[in-house]
């Protein structure tokens, strides 16, 4: 049931009796890169009202900034009446799709898009959360008003749709090349990465310059619903829509890779092999072909990057063992700094990109040092993109715009390790993967 | 209300002549800074250039405000579009239309021409619905960097230089092996525009519709409706018409109707809006009375 519709009816039916203030609900979806910054910004705006409010989320107490689903209810500065803000983050491309697709014309809209938001039943006074009596996971379908994306809509199949505003960039997301635990790859150039994406595997010597390195490096990464993937294919110059060849892990222990496979079309062989998932298929651009799939989950990818690859069975798309015996396998991928730090803490290794490395955060910590940040802001390090904060095209004024502006303006102060405020950037770029210059 | 034929635009008579390929000498019917209306067919072999005259004249005396001058029937492109794309061009969803103009790509000189500094970009954005005359029907553009302005200017100049150097006349059908249009306006995948002129992600063109878009102001049976934006690379120069740096200002809308007629409708002055409102009321009243 679309409660916004019924809420609208209720407002209409009582408009004559009540002088005032229509309550407003604003739903937010899209990429997770700025999830913490968004939730912290929402909370900061409610804090600024000076009026008690309630919020509820799907994380442990005090860990609301990591929530996928959250709901806030109270007084939002600049908005009369009660404002309810709900989040349900579902990824960059799906977030954009959630804004441009029409529930009225697409019967599968709600089943395609994870735009399910917790209901007000989750609200229990003050902070409630997963482990709190009173927290409810009851959800309902609704079309979001706002979506975050790691990439511009022009880098998605929804390029032809209009969204607001003209300049939706609200921050800079930094990425890094990453290799798995135990790998000797220390630098990845755009050329090497393109070669890796084109064939799925390349000799280790291509990356080390040592002819004695006769084992192979395997390319891995996300499926085409991912903003991270769109960013690395744009940034490296490979091409957003050009099919790739990527491997994903089928079998592993908590510390070591056991079997990897070139992703088959559809993500799954018949019969299915252990660890395969249909969700790994790439379907956004209509290119569900062998190799073009990838991890549907960034957290699974970053977990696997923390594992060693000293003895790995490598399967082709049909499930045939390519080498006939387990071999050493180095993995290379490209992750957002947040995900890369998590992977690094599990053993993965930061690589330089085109010879430039974020040295300090590669060694430890969770935020970039001033020296690392200067490499990005001045243009020496180019593995970054704008985080876009879009509104639906029909939302050009009113309370939803006030909420949008309030959150967007609060993001720079709540970015933490997620990114860099645009105001700090000396250089810029016009499109994803475009020229970086003042 | 300012509403008149294209007295200061290139005349329709001129535009009805399709240019011929030539070997040398610049096209005398084109000058840098002119606004070019262009068409391409995705997967096709023909493109079309049509010169709409100096881009600055569409801006008016100020940027993005109610001072533009309407011009109806600037050009009749029907025969050209039929020759290039066939008799069904108006309902062909593989045909795209766009606008682009720039005077110079020079990034160092502080020269102002017709109120525009060098690298001032004029580009289109597709209206998502016809909406109201005088209101932008698209989100517009922001260019993030100074380098981006140079890249964009170079892209537009590269496209239009082909028109200047390879043809003679105000309209040209240019095959894709010669044209700069398909090179500068690429596609990511079928039906999805890529980056135009090196900087405009998602492109600047509008895709043709199976049916027409409806009526927009003075124009019926509109097939394409392109919002025109002016983007400044520099501000504060003597003699320039000011505006926000690197942010597109909406200057009006170019429409192409089902018979190939090209018109420009500017942001109307307040008095014009009032007049249009009264005129609309009169029409409605007349229709209502006729139904009685």
C-alpha cells in the first residue's frame, strides 16, 4: 500500500478543518558510499531543530550510521509539521532507476527496486534499533524522492531521463586499486587494468616487470549495477558499456581462496557450482555474457580480497579447470576507500594507481592524511568520482526540496572518511572518468 | 509582445538551399559563433547541419532573462530531412537533434564578440515535456572546470568546422565519414547518448518521438523542443553580457515541427506573459461558446 497516496487523501479530506501543516515524508535510496554521511547529516538537521525527535534503524545501538534502513521523525528545520525521512540504500544504478522509473507504468517496479522503507511502526521513542523492543522491520513500498549515486546518471542506461538539480554533485568519492593478501602487485596502470578487464587474466610479470613471475593475475570486481564498476571502467578508459572478463570466488575458507571462476552468463552454470549466484549476472546494459558479471555485493568482494591465493583452482565459464591443478592466483580490483580500508584490515593490499599511491591510508588508519588528500585535490591521483545526490525531476519546490537542501548542505561536515568536500577540490572533471584539471 | 518573423535571423529562403560539398574556401553562409541546428540518425549514414545565424542574437541583451525575441519559421528543413532520413523522419525514433555554437576556443584572450567572451558555449538540452513557454524544461548544465570549457569549445568548433570547411550554404547533408556531428555526439549503447563535445555527459540532443510532442506556444505539432543554454567561460570582461560563470542560462527554446519548420521562442517579457494569458483565455472562451 502506498501510504503517501492515502496520506494525500487524508490531507485533502481534512484540509478545510485543519489550518496547517501537512506532514511530509521523504524517502532516500541509492549508493552506500555516502551512507554514513547522509545519516549523520539527517540526524544533524533534526538535532538543529532543538525539538525532540525519534529515529530507528537496522543496526546495533549507536551504530545507526551504518544502517541500510532507517527512519527519522520529527521537526526538520524549515519544514512545518512533522517530517519523516526514511532510507533504504540499494546501489547507485538502482537508485537512479528508482527515481526515473514509474511505478504506474512498470508492474515489476517494486519487485525490481529495493525501495522498501520501514514503516512508522519502527518508531519507538528516541533511538530504537535492531535489538530494541519496539523496533519493527515492517516495510512498505514507496517511490523515493532522493537517490545517491557514485556516478552520474549520464553513465547509466537512464541517461535520457531528467533529474534535479543540474549539478547534483555533493562530494568526491575516492577509490583505490587493491590486490589480495600475499600478492606482490604494487602498482596498476590504466593500461594494465584495461588489459586485465579485456582478457580476465594477465601474467604477473606484466605488473612486476620480472620475467620470472610466470603465474597469473586475475581481474575481479562488481556486476554492472555497481557505481564502483562504472567508475573503474570509466576511469581506466576501458569503457562503461564494454563487456569485461571478471572472476569471482566460488569456494574459499575464511582466510584463503580455493576456487575462482570466470563468471558465466546468468551467473550460474547448469547444474550450479558451489558458491555461484544468479545475482552476479550483469543485466543493466543488456550484456549478460560470459565473464561480464561480477560480485553483486561490495562487502563480499572486499571480504574475498582479504584472502590469500597461494593454491587456487581456476575455472573457466563452463566450470572447466583452466590449469588442471591449483595455481597461485593474485586478484586485482578497484574499491572505494571505505571498502578498501575494511579489506586492508583483513589483509588486502593497497596498490598505487598509475604510479601514485595514497601512502598513509594504505598503511593504516581510516581517513586520508593531508598528504594523501592533496594528491586528490590537486589532480595527481585521479581514481575518484563525484557522489551525486539527485532529486526526482518532479520535485522542484516545497518541503522535499527543503529537506534535500538541508541534508546536502550538511554533508561536507559529516563526510568523515567517505570522501572530500567539493569545495576542497582544486581540480574537477566533467564526466565520470573524464579529464582531471583545474 | 515581441513576436516576429526571422528578420535578423538567416532568412528561410537562404536555409531552403542545401549546401554542396566543396573543396576549398570557407562556407560563406556560416561564421564562427553561429548557432548550428544539427541532426543525426543513430546507425545511419547521414547527418544534417543547419545554420540558424549568430548564437548571440538568441541571448538578447541580457543573459537568461526576459529580453529575447521570438522568431517563428526561421527555416524549413522538411525537404532536407526527407532527403537525409526519408519521408518518415518526423516519427523516426532513431533521429536526434541538437544545437551548438561557439565563437572561439581561445582560452587566454579576453576578447568579447557580440557580448560573448571567447569559449562561450551555446548548447541544447532536450525538454522533457513541452511545459510553458519561457520556462526551462530541462535541468541545464554546470561545467565544473575551466579546462572543461576549453574542451567543450573545442568539441563544438570541431563539429562545426566541418560545416564551415567542407560545404557551401546554410544547410548541408553531411555523410558520417565527413561529418563531425556523429563524432562529437556519441552513444553509450543503442538509444543512450554518451558524452557530447567531451564534457556533456548524457549528450545534448533530443531523441525523435513516434508521435509529436504537442503544442508549444505558437508552434503546433512539435517534433523536437530544444532548450538553448548559454555557458560563460569568463566573467567581468568589458563589453560582455554578464551571467554566472560556467553555469548554463536558459535563453529560450528552439522547436522543429512536423513539417520541418524551425522556430525560436524566447523567455517572454512579463507583459507578454500577461498578453499570452489573456489570449489563451480568449481562445478558451471562444471554444466554450462554440460548444454551447
